[in-house]
C-alpha cells in the first residue's frame, strides 16, 4: 500500500542528512547555501504531500487512528531530520560570515596600523607635550583658585555654625513654649477640679429648713 511506501523516503532522507552535513562543511558562497535551502524546502513539500496521501489512505483502513498515528510519527521524524539539517546549514553560514567579517576587520586594522605607524612617533611626542602643558595649566589654575576655595570653605563653615545656633535657639523657644502650655494645662485642670468639688459640695449640703428646730 501507499502507506508502507512512506518508509523508503525516510531512509532516503536519513542518507541525505550525511550528504547535507558534508555539504555544509564545505559551503563557501551564498549560491551554495541558497541551493541547499531550496533542496530542504523541496524535501519538506514532498514530505507534506506524501503525508496527505498517507492520511487519506488511513481513512480506508480498519485501524484508522493507529494508521494516522504512525503516519504522523513518520512525518514528525522526517521533518525533524530536515530541521536538523537546516540548523546545521544556518550554523555553518553564520560561522562563514563571521569569519569573513573577522578577516575584513583584521585587514582594515592592519591597513590602519600601517597608516599610523609613519607618524606614530611624532604624534606621541605631541601628545606628551600637550599633556605636560595641561598638567602645568592645571597646577597653575589650582594655585590661583586656592584662596578662593579657602574663602568658600570658611563661608560654608560660618553658615553651618549659624544654622546650628539658629536650630538651638529654635529648640529652646519650642521647649519654653511647651513648658508654658504644660503649666497652663495644669492650672486649668486644677481649676476644673475645684469647680467640680464645689458643685458636689452644694449638691450634698442639706437644705436650711431641714436644719431648723422642729420644737
């Protein structure tokens, strides 16, 4: 049956995998890579077409599900093999292009070193002279700005001391205010307690008629 014929393409693709790896190892240009990609695409299309035919054949069998499962497994295995070939191809192409870029970079670097070598000694002397001038200018600027920096530091110290004194005065004022508020609350509480005692005494005092002599 057609279903059984699916085993032969599997062997064919398995054998072609080795050829693909050999091809990838020696692929040197984009045309070869493009041809290999076209081969893989054509192989996938053939696998899909054969799977469709096998799937149709399965529906005419008694064990349909078992037949379909086997067809899918073979399709999955074949496509996996093709995918591994594609991954190997992509890896080889990346390595080839990376090597080409590295060679190009090395060539440009070599050319640049050759161009720079002639004036390297003169440029080095100019750089040393420039650095010496910069260091001398920096020392001169630091010396000139030293009094200004000292005055700024002294100003900062005075400002910090003034802030500390102001903070201390504020704390003293806050403490005095809090003490006054506390004394005020104490006095008010005492006055309130005295008023309560007075009202309580008036409520408990017997009326005058009760104190009069009944005789």
